[in-house]
């Protein structure tokens, strides 16, 4: 199969679920089933290779050393395929047996889908799904890691398209991910962390970026935490599907229970990339006031928005020598009055290197504009005491209700970041004192305007309206904060 045929084949299973379960739930069934098929086919391939190498020694072919994962007797794909009654129970028992046989690598990886609920998935539906995937062998000879990994990412995007408002919980726009990875420039042997990793796209792209550059990617140390069970499982499967085995992705609440510690302190990383949940209200603010890990570096954010709780967690988790982070946020974090004190201290600490304003519709099912906040614990000497503002709001391609960055958009933004100089109507390099004098307001339109009136110059109505709409962001943000305050009181 070529790439397109493979993707069509894999997506074909999901189409069989239409009308039986909600589109947002496809992923909790399709991904585990696909992973189950893959590891069984690879096990068979490894078995045949070992059998050939040993002149037919069956005992040798079964040695654990000859296999990536152990498939216990009775838990193979073919065993489930032979089942005609209570297929869901057979699937569930096989998956649990495999998890138990591989406790260090596959524990909990198949999630908690209700395979035995026949009201949702009848024996007939499950049999059809199993027969669909049984059409082709998904071993390494037929489908190499790169090809299957790309198809897996394709499925993730398709599920995001189908999932409505929940898509942003597990999927970050991959064109934005590419830009974020370029800016962070992870190097072989470094540690990379995503505190809200979703399906693992940001972490995975760091490894793939090194691979594309011909650099050693297998010694990149990848760490992620994700609160949602099935999403964290999808992230782990995503790594394995791409042939990446050196990673640690843990399920859990990063703010309440950070997973990665060293000597009772937060583990520190070279690179952090994140797209945290936006302005969550249901978080333990009281505990954060006296956080045992010292993450309230510059104060406790308001109950109505945990954004700066995540940002402070990120700062506290950075390596003090060469730590660097990039975080995808809505623009509100740049100017909201309720967080001005925290923002001021972050600026005073001279940790912010760059703020990049991106265009609308880059978040799933939301027209809001996004921004990238880039921080470094140890800036280069010529960048100290400065912040670069890039207004790339127009560097976006709109496709129906979704925006994405084309290659020339990514190149233009990345080059402006690398140059680290002012560019008319696009970038402004400021001393941090100027920003602090402006009440620590980092709203990009205050420093970089897309349209500048010159004598006798006429501005098209659409451009003028866009400029006005952008400049009204601070007012809209303040009004929203006021309404939230009134709603809480």
C-alpha cells in the first residue's frame, strides 16, 4: 500500500462506526484496535525471523529477547478473530493480558473503552472491524514505522475534525507545531517535555525534526503528562507507531500532581513545548498558593484562569543553564489586567525572549487568534534586556473554518525570530523597560501595527477594520475579565 491507500484503509474502520457511537468517541476504539493489530503482526514477523535464524528452533523464536513486546498465549489477534460470541470480552481480555505481560512499556495503553457494552458495539460490529483490519498485514516489512506513523497522525487529525469542541484537548495544529519545533531547535541527547501533551504531537515532532535533519534522534529524551486517560494512551501508541521507544508519558493532572520529580523537586528539562488548556476554572488555586514545588514564583493566578499557573510550572521546570520554552496561548495572557502583577515579574526576570502573534482559527473550533510565548533561562548576551514582538496575524491560510501556516508563512516568522531585529509593520525589538512602563502590557498591536498611515496614503476598508478589530482586543479582554469577576461574585 502507498501512503494514501494506507490512510484510506485505516480510516475505513472508523466509517463503520458511524451512527453507532458519537464521532468524538471513535478514537477510544479505533486506536487500541489498530495498535493491537500492529504489535501482533510485528510479533509474528519477529517470530519468523528468529525461526529462520535458528534453523527452526521454536523455543528460540519465542524468547523474549527476540520481540519488542510479549504476546501471551491466547491473546493474539488471531485468537480474537476466531471468536464469534462475546467478541468484546475476548478483545478486552486479550488487551489486558498484553498489558500485564509488558508492565514496563504497555501498562494501561489500551485505555478503558467499554468493549463489552453490546448496546454500543455489537458482536457484528466488532467482527466487521476485526475483519476490516485483517485484510492486510501491518508488519514492518509491509508498513514501515515512518509510513504507519504518518498514517496514525492522519487518523488523529481526522478524529479531531470529527470531534467538535473536544478536538483541542488532544490535537495541536501541526503547522504551528512545525514552527514551534523550528524555534526550539532540540538537539540530540537533550530532554524535551510537554506538561499537557495531548496525543504527543509536539514531543513526536521534535524527534522527527532531528531525524529529517539526519541527526541522532533516538537519544532524545521525551517526557509528557496528560490528564485524559485515552488521550495519554493515544500519545504512547503514537510514539510506538513511529518507532520511538525512549519516552515517558504519564497520565495525571500536571498542576495538582506533577509526574516528573528529582529529589522531591521538579525535574528540569532543556526544552519545553506546550499547548495548555485555555483558561481552565476548575483547578486547585488554594493549593497553588502554597505550592510544595515553589511554582508560584510570581504569584497565584485568578481562579477563573489557570494560564499562568501552567506558565510558572513551565518556568520552574526549565534547565537553568540552557532551558527554553515555547507555549501556544490565546492573546489574553499578554494583557489581562488580573494577571498584570505576574506578567510584570516575568518580564523583570528577563526570561521572555519573543512574543509572536498568530492569525485566527488555529485552535480547533475557535476563531480566536493565538500567540506564542518564548522564554529562555539564559538568553544570549545580545538579547538580554530585550523582547522581540512579531505580528504575524496575517501569515495564515484560511480553509473553511480552520487556519494553517503554509511553508512560506513558517519561514517568514522563523527568519524574523532568528534575525531578532525590528522590521516595519512586522516586528519590533524593545527594551524590557519600555514594556514595563506600559504597565507590563504585551499586547502585540501596541508595539507592531500592521498598517501605518503615511501622508496621503489610503488604507483599504478591510485592512482598516482588521487593524481596529485587533486593537480592540485589550478592551474585549478587559470586558471578559469584568464579566467573569461579576459571575464569580
